[in-house]
């Protein structure tokens, strides 16, 4: 179960699917088949077996991490003689477009909320913190949507800082995939959750350290645990194209859809269009900004072409 590199041992301990599934132990299955079906994203494969073999062991592991963090918090309170509000435990979920981040985030939310102590578990996606299309168009960034520079990073950092400070409630903007834009004057309120899951493409990204040594916060600085969903590039392309073909006959057919123009494409035209978008935008973002952050995650879930997780790598403590 060791993963080696050219330099020696990896910081990760790697498990096959069967080895990881055995770590579930006596963690109970708390989801019903119809709930699992509702949690699944378009074209992602999720069934009871995947939940049992991958996500229940992860839920068990997270229960240990959260409990340990809470004990440390109480110990620090005793040491400092403070009465600070308990800070939410924040879990980041990162990975490429089409890899299944949304499904993983929703499954984790559902499982964690069913722990015996019934914690309050909230979920946000960083899509809501994308700059509005009007700003992206003005700055010439519409082709870079999803790249780090397309986000209102100060707003996202303020949101996470307020969450960690225990402020209540904290508002997050809402993104509409139908209109492909942030929805004006619409917010979700996050009110002191026990656990917050933050899902997004670039949530593990850092930048160059400043020469003057001044502190620059990164989104991942607020995470207590992070998950990276991984898959081979040719597999990701196929999933993206498959999803595009399905959306062509569903969401894109809505006249209100930003991508309504694609609904009339033939199969051949749709495949060519999706492949072009992937190669021109998503693959570049993957290479430049997303994939390089993989080794910063606490846990890496490697998927095969069937959408099922085939290997799990857990960072050593």
C-alpha cells in the first residue's frame, strides 16, 4: 500500500478499492437507494455499492478527524482561558470539470449529516463567487471562466474568514447554470454549521509567495480536510463530451439557457463543439491550475473510465 516516487516514499498511503472498502468497519449505511439516485449528477455513476465501499469509509475517517479537531479546540481553550465559539470544520472538494465533484460533495453532506450527533452540514460551490459575466466580458475573461482570475477571490476569502470566525449568518452568492451567470440579488445563508463543504475547481490553488513576506491567504488555508477527485485526461474528455450531448437535449433546449444555440447541433457537430471547448478552455485550466494542486489534498480519489473510484490515496499524518 506504499506509493513510491523517484525521490523515495510518497507522503500518501495508497489503497486499492477493496482495501479501502474494508476500512468501513461497522459504519452504518444511512442512505436509501432513492436518496443515492437523487444525489447523483448527470452521467456520474453512483450506486449503493459505491457509497458503501468508498464514501462510508471516508465518512468514518472524517468522524475521527472532526472529533480530534474538536478535542484540540477544547484543549486550546483551556490553555488560553478563552471561550471562543466553536469553529466549523471545513472540507474542500477539488478536481477537474466533469470529474464528479458535485456528486461527491452532496454524498458527503448527506452522510455527515446522518452521524449519531446529527451535525449541521452545509454545502457551497465556488461557482457563486465567479465574477458576473458583465465583468468577465469587460475584462476579456469569458474564455477564462473557471480559471483563478475569473473569481471574486476577495469575496470568497471574506466569506470563509467570516465562517471560521463564527459570524452569523454569512451569505454566499448563487450561480445559475441555466443562464451561465451569478444570479443577481440571490443568496444562500450559512448559519454556523458544524461542517461546511466547499466544492470548486481551484480551491486548492496557491500563488507565488510575496517578496515582502506579507501574509497572503489562500482558500485552502481555511480547510481542515481536502479531497481531490482525479481521472485520466482522455477519460475526462469523454465524460465532458457525453455530458454535453445529454445537455443538448435537456437543459440546452430551454430557450432561457445561455447555451440554447447548441441544442440544434447534430451529433457530429456537438462532439466537435464539446471537444473544442474542452481543449481550448477546460484542458488548459486543468494543466495550469487544477492538476498541479492535486498533491496538496489530504485525500485523492482516483476514478476509472466507469466513473467508479479505483484507488484511494490518503496523506500521512
